[in-house]
C-alpha cells in the first residue's frame, strides 16, 4: 500500500477503553501512514465517531474540530464523582426519591441554548501547555474560566430506577460529562456519565465508520476496498460554501498574490451567490473542479483590504 495514496478522512468507530491518542497510534501502525491526526477527542469510556485525518488531510483538521457533535449515552443519578463520570472517585451519594422521567426531561430542556460551561477537572483542556487531567492526577485542581457552548438538543429518552438514556446535539467545546454534572446539580441528586457514543462529528457519521478490526482486516487483505472508506479532502469539505474561480484567478492565489476583498465580493455578486455572515470559511474551486484554497469569509472582515487565506493548496486537490 503506497503511503501517498492514503490522504483523506477515515471515520473510526472508536472502541471503549482506548484514548483517542491510543486509537490514532494503532491506526497509524496498521496503515503505515506518515502523518495522522484526529478531529475531536473522545474519552476512553466513549465510543463512536473519531475522524482520522490521514497525511494531507491533517492540514484541514480545524474544519472538523469546529463542527457540531451528536451523542447518545447513559447517565446515573444519586452519585457525584471527581471526573463527572462513572470511572471517577465517588465524592457524594444521595438517596433517590420520586424523580420521574418528566421531571428530568424538564430540567434537561432548561439546559438547551447557550451555556457557560466549566471543563471537568479531568480533561484534555490545557493550562500552561499541560492537560488538566495531568494536574488532577497530581492532586492539583486548576480552576478554569467558563466557556460558551451551545446545546441545540438535549432529550432524556428513558429513565428507570436511577439510570437514564439521553440524546444530545451540541457545539464544539461541549463536555457531555459537564452537562450531565449540571443536570445532577439541578436535580439536587448529583449525576454521572455512564456511557457515551458519538453518532456524528461535523458531517461525519457513525454509519460510515469502520472498527479497528475492520481497518486491520482491510489493510491486510483488501487495501483497495479500504480506500473506498477514505473520504477525499475536497469531498469532505463540500459542506463549506463554494465560489468558482478562473484559472488565472487560481494561479494568482497559488502564487501567494493578494486579492482585493472588494474585487472578490464583486465576483460573488456576479455569480449571484448567496453568502451568509454565519459561514466562517469559503472554499475556492477552479473550473476543473480542483480545490484551490479555503479563505476566511470576507463578510466578516470589513476592515481588511484583502481576502485572508486560511489554507492554500498549491498543487490543487
């Protein structure tokens, strides 16, 4: 299997018990790729969609790190731990009395919208270049500033005894463990995450994923079949708004020439394109269908005379 042919996004169905880094290293050895990264950390107790960025695709990791996420999982009330999940040290227990599915659903709905969320003490968020979980293991708990996240949907799908199941759609940066912890606080009982499965990250979904065992089998026995599961970079970025540019225009961009913001907006108007300020990036595609560059949305940069390149693909994709 030639290394240069393996560039794109492969969706791994991460198994329980492995960290995201451990999963990445296993796939790197199986595929013998030079560069590999992932598009969003999953804790060891979590399973599901872990986007793997192979070789050239590591250059577009940001677009998937910024994407929204969808999860389903299980929680338990009546307990609080230092990690906010079932694996942590128990800090408190409480008796469960007369808590109904409807009560929990109502409280979950109160958490829908924009929230200020504090990352869990045991998390990959860094302080002075070191992950919080490493400080926590040393007995040092570093207070972190709340960050704004968006919860688009938080449904409690079942509840019996002291355990329930849920479905969540949320923005980047959201810690589901912290959300379940907040749910427990509002219930007055405490709550921890028991299991979590990511169903979607950005446009990448679980039904398009492969397990580690499947990747290993295909890499050894059917490498051409494996390539069918690797999403080419241009295809993976089709969710970004597209502006078609001429060959002359694309050559200017590839050579690093500055492009007037006003001229670019005139091009958009000429093509009768509808560009929204809600979009962070735009992809530029030449007349042959090759991806030339990703730029910052010029509608968000009224104070700049030139368009800003986020990523230029000099050889095209």
